[in-house]
């Protein structure tokens, strides 16, 4: 009989937008709800709540604000991570870039990584998510095949913050569920099953026009 994890998977979602009323945050909240429905404990990391510095590559971190270390610890506790970003000029946000630069292998290596992108245009946040997929690989994370892009985000949510389109909501939740499923399987006892499911999963089902 396959051995299951004794404790719930922890999933941290990092919101790469600090705009008040952010559509990225709404999309991320739905992905985390999907993770919760799959049995995970979740935490939405809103970078507006963290006072951090620009990463300057200096080895001396003695003058870093305490929030830098709080951010790292919050991500380090998780077995799964979801990165959510608006697309700016074909790439992901500078706020998220800086947060990622302040972290590294200790926070990401061996973790399951899901991606959410939000765009004002019709194509969706394809460029931003492609870039984040490369970042995940560079950090030795397992980037899950499922990803979700929300095009024309201003039309995707109503005034109460609810997603108008059932298919979009389904895709966002699916990212959270897949992060939990692969994180649950990613143990020594279940490595074979993890690899089989990972390799057989649909690649980027969100598609370039989603």
C-alpha cells in the first residue's frame, strides 16, 4: 500500500502585484482555494505587507529589514509555491523579481511550483509565465505542467472580486490542486508515481490564447 503524507501539504502563494484591488491577488486567491480543496494548508503572501530592500547582491545582510527574513521563512515552510504576476511589457513584475532575488535555493529547491499570470490584453500573460518557468528551473524547483493565464483581467472579475467565467476559475483552482498533488507524491516512497504523473500531465493546458 502506498504511504501517504502524515501532515497536510503547505502551499505559499506569492502575489507579484502591490496594486490596491489587484486582479493578480484575486486570481491567486482562487488558486489557493483549489489547493485548500485538495487538503493543503495555504498562505497568501502579499508583498504589500513586507518592507524589503532592493537586492544588491551584497553578502552582508546585517542591515536587511526583518521582513526579508520573514518572507524567506514563510516560503521555506511550504512544500508547494504558487507565483502570481501581472504581465508588464511581456515580462513579470519588478516587485516579484526583487522578491525572488532576495531568496534562493533554500526557499525553492525541490519544491512544487505553480504559475499564475494576469494580463490586460487578449493573449494573456504568456511571456511572464514563460520567464517564471525558466526562473523556477534555475532555482531547481519542479514547475508543474498546469498553469493559468487570465487575459483581459479587468473583465474577468466583478465588483465584488468574484470570477465571472467558470472555466477561468476552474483553471486557476487546477493550478493549486496540481501543486498539492505533486507535493504529496514527492516523497522517497512515491518517487516513481510522482515521475509517472508529472511526465504524463498535460503540458501548459492554459494555452497561449487562454
